[in-house]
C-alpha cells in the first residue's frame, strides 16, 4: 500500500489535478449546453434553486463535514490497526450514512414545498415558476444518499493512496447531465413536462454514476459492503463526534447560501443563473488546484497526526499552502483580466445573450478574489480535524458566515447580485486568514515568512501576467482578429492565455518562485510523456 510522501505531494496533486481537470472541463461543457438550451430563463432559475436544496443538505451531512471527519479517522485506523479494522469502520460509516441521508431525502421530498417557499418565495410571482421548482426539488432529493456513499468511497480510496479514480468520479455527473440534455430534453414536451425536468433525472443518474465508478476499485482493494449498524463502534462515534461541530460549521455556511439565494431571487430575473454560471467557471480552478492539493495532502497530514509528528504536519501543510498560492493567485488574476471574453466564449450562444455575458462576467470578477480563500480553506480546515480539533474550524466558519451575511446585505442594495458574489469572496478570504493564524499557533508555526514571501512574489508575477493577458486580448480584438465569430473569440482568448502563461513563467523565474518551478516542471514532464501516471499516490 503506497501513500504519498512529502516530496511526492506535488506529483500526487498533479495526478488528482489531471483527473479533476477532465471533470471540470466536462462541467464547463455541461454549463455550455445548459446555457445554449436554457440561457438565464425562468426554467434555469428554477433548476438552480431546486438543486441548491438537496445540494445544501448534501454539503450539510455528506460531503463537507463527512469528509473532514471520516478521512482522518479512517486513515488513523488504517495506520494503527490495519485494513480489516478500517474496512469494518468503512462499512459501519456507510450504513449510518445511508440510514441518515435516506431519511433526510424522504423528509425533503415530503416538505419540498415549504422549503422552496423559504428559499424562493419570490418565484410565486411568475406563473408556474414556484411549482416547477417544487417538482424539481422532489425529483432530485434521492441524489443525497447516492452522493453520501460516493464521498465515503472517495475517502477510503484516498486514504489508501488511490486518487485518480475518485477525482474522476464527478465527471460521471457531468456526463449524465450532458447526455440527458441532448437526449431527453427534446422528449420532455411530448410527455407533458417541462424540458428542464430532464436535468433532475440527470442529477440522480450522476450520483449513481459516481458510486459505480469507484466501487470496482474499492472491491479490488478488498472492501466488501454489508449493512453493519454498530452505533457503539469507537471509530464511528469519533466520526460522529467530529461531524457534530463540523455539521454546525457547514450549517452556518449553508445559512449564508440561504441568505444569498433569497437575496438573489429578489433581484432581476436571471440573477440566480448569472451567479451560478459565474461560479461554475470559478469552480474549475478551485477543483483543479484547491481540491487536488487538499485531496493529496489530507491523508498524509492525517498519517503524520496519527503518529503525533507535528514537525511533519507543519512541513506538509506549509508546502501545500505555498503550492496552492502559486497556482490560485495567477488563476484569480487571470479571471479578473479576462472575465468578459471567457464568459462570452464559453456561454454566449443560443438562449444566452450578450447581456447575459456582461452580467455573468461582473459576477465572475467579484467572485475571483475569493478563489485563494476557497482553495486555502480546503487545505486548512481538514487539518484541524486531523488534529482532532473540530471546534476551531466551526467557530471560524460561523464568524466568516456572519461576515458574509453582513456584507451581502450591505452590498446588495448598491451592487445588486454582484454584491452577493463580492461578499462571498471577501468572507472566504477572512475564513482562510483566520484558519491560517490559528493553525500556525496550534502546530508551532507554518513557515510564515516563507509563505508570505511566496505570496508577495507570486502576486507581483500575477499582476504582470494579468496586464499582459488584458493587453493582448484588447490588441487582438481591435486590430488583429476582430469580429464576433466564435473562431475569432477562441483565437483571442487562447492567444491571451498563451501570452499570459509565458509572461507568468518568465516572471516566476525572475522572482525565483521555487514552488512554481516545481509545479510547472511536473506539468511539462506530463505533457512530454515522461511522467507515467497511475492510480497510486506515488504516481
């Protein structure tokens, strides 16, 4: 059984990143197909709010708190007691998850109408919009137990040093969505239902696909599932104890989602969809950099914590944070510089109009600074759980949520829906900053001087890169490759990104940013075919 060692963190993150890249690209293709078919219509607003309801409960009980509590406990059991004990814990955790999430899904189906009214009561002003949201919500709640099992499978495989297949699993969700849009949407009117109903079927199919993709590899490792309800199991009780505060923390975050959703539905029609399209673009670098680095580092941090090796924990977290900064700061700057052309080339066709492009681009620019915060939290928050401290990230999360709600309420009056995105971004940075300060105290340092130096240098390099990207696109649009055609748009965006990457590499070399050279070198070896990939952590 191979697990990532310190020097292999970049390689493992690169492996996860390549799988996540495929998934996120499919996610953008999915959003393109959605934008072409539905634009920022009433149907799309209804789907986004309806999906937000089961997604809220998923984050509450399945992904956020579950991952942070389960992976360290499973890794600790695996390290200290071996595979058999870890498999037993896995079976008992999945059994408990299925019981709880199935019950929640049933309650959600029964009470979909009052839940929808609490989230989007304003939809009742548009004939049929509220009722459609309720129907879509009921259809999508069975997604919850499926994704809960998928998350548990992902956690077990990551603890075993298997990263590629779990990172690829979300791609099945996007594939199911694309297939249902292309195949089922045209059939829906003949069945007497709204075309957007096909997307609800796609959500459930995507959840099932995530389980089916991971299960063969889990069985190959020796896992066999059978219902095993053992509430007195010490490991399961530890997971539940860690999940308790974690669930409260995620609940606080979801309260903010609730506030943002209510405020967005009170804005002009299309606001919910504009925010969703913008965040989907932001989700690509979050998944590619934040999630991949966190997925690679968490099992390793958990193992070091299980051995009470604080120095190794400190070293791994510091390396992960520096690597994350060198990737997310340039991505954030790039999104700020090229927000309008990126949104235009991805979405502007069919029912997605030029006015929608401008609106979604403004939301993307407001979200962009939060990319660093989102990604940092994915590394920092689970580290506290690995150290058996679930209270600190909860307190910080609640603090950030209150700040987010306050900023959203303050900004929405002046900036409209854009203020909601900006408030969310600023709150994510606050969340990450507070976690970083408290973790530094907890583990006796986090190489703060080197981390700050990396941040300043990559910030300078990113500013130069963003200027080059914006200038290149403006020049091409004005003189070299003008015109509204898709080919011209792609050429301009691709050229601007290409020039930006060259400038970033040169600036990073000039500023001697070691972690950037490390990540870039790994990527180049992959592109040249010299780096062999596998599903193991030491790939």
